[in-house]
């Protein structure tokens, strides 16, 4: 991996709940109910309608199904019907006429109107460099914002203002009472302190309950990471190509600055929030001034390689720890390494320890 670029697509359980409004016309003695399944209606999906009665013999009744005023079927004794729900923003009117033998004619009317809500998450206090083009990932115990993006359309075809809807938020099926309510489209919470995924659910509905939608998103807690980049005094930091452990850094210039960049640490506004531990071949290295930066100087008439490692700990969040390493080849070993694709070694691996300076 040449540079760090993470685009996160949350794993979502997408649910669209359509409103089902129903009314019946006929004698109460008929006692016919209309049951709708599934309760959660998705757009452009089959919906099952079932007639249920303990007082009328539907098996002997003639039933007629109308969809948007068009006769679809007329069958003797049919109890179960299947109707496709409309697209988002549309309403489908369904009517079932039951001609019973002992209770006259009964009419059942329902309207199917799907609605939709999406969820967008954002890590609020996760650190990334200024020019980072990917998505910030939430670390353990980090602050996360989840915004509901509803798409509700009323009977006249007009989009309903999201601020006029009622939002009910859940974390792992536990209702968040204080975060829920009228117009509460955004939910801010603290991520999991442990290595587990949190499930966030929102139920969105109109004030009168005529339209309802639901969506669930799973948000894992990510480990922070470290990347190393060349830092040129003239050109600045080169974020286009990271220095990784898979390819050795060839020191073919007298001096080279390498800067470490932490990703996805949270709550690090203070300069002392992060603790840096640099090591070379297992021995601790002292830094002066800028803890993110080391200065590599090649000694004259020496060759070999060294292994540079860095461990960063977040003093504000004890579970946020990252480690990373890279190898440096210098002197005659650099030519050998290039010839072997970066995997060459030198017999003088322990030589030249003092050529590594740190800081500016």
C-alpha cells in the first residue's frame, strides 16, 4: 500500500416501512379483518393481504381485488392476496370486496405508501491530516455523529420537511430517550470502548404516524494506524507514497527526513496527548523538538540496514495504541537491495547506529 486511503462504507440493514392505512365498510357482524404482511413494507416488493374472520365463511364468499381502481381478480373463496408495493413517494390504493352469504357485502380499503430513511455516520474527533481524502474512522471511545436523511412524500407528492418528523434512536436496541424526539435528526454518541461493533437504529415517522421508516447501521471501533512519509524541506510532506514495512527505504542521499502521521486517534487537541516511542533495532531513540520527525543521515564509508519502529499511545484514551515499522538500507547495501527488489541484507546490520539523528 503506497498511501493510506480508507473509504468506509458502513454495513447497513436497510429497512423501508410503508404506511398501511385501512378502513372497512359493511356490517360489524361480518367481523372480517385484513392482515398485512410483512409489517415492514419495502418499496417495489410483494405485500401479502389476508382476510381473517371467525363469523363469516370467507371460503364461500366471492372476493374481488381492486388495485388503484382496476379489477385484478374475482375469485370464490380467496383469502390471501399479493400486491406489489409502489416506489418511494407513491401511494397504492387497494380495495377488497367480500360478498358473503350471511353478512352481505363487506369492503376493505388500504393504502400502501413506502417511506425511506438513510443514515450517514461521521467520526467527530478522529484525527487525519489536512489533505486526507478518505473517511475518518472512529476509534475506541471516540465521538461519533449519525445523521438521519429521510425521504418522505405526502399524499400531494410534496417532500416532507425532515425537521417536522419524529426520530427515535436506539443503540443496540436500547432506546435513547434524551436523543429522540421531534426534529432530532442527528444523534451524537460515544463509540464502544472495547473491540465490538455498535448497532445504531433510527425510526422516523410523521407526527400523525401516517408515514414510518426505519434503518439500522453497524459501526465498528477501529484501531488507529501510523504511516511514514518523506518530508522534504523544499517540497514539504509527500503524502502520495507511504513508507511501508514491505519495501525498504533506500537512503541514497546524505540526509533524509521521515515524518510519522497518526490516523484515527481521538481527542488529541493537546500536543501532549500522544506519547511517541521511537526505536532502532530495538534500542530506544531520543527525539528533540518534533516527536513526529526523525532525520536519517548516512555515515561515510559504511553500509548496512536498520529497522525503525514507532509506537504511539493516546494518553487520553488508553485503548488507542498503534505501532508501525520500516527498514532503512544505506551505503553499498542500497545497490544490493535495489537489485533484489528491496529484500537484500548486509553483514553490517549493526554498524552505523550513530548516523541516525532525531528531530530537527
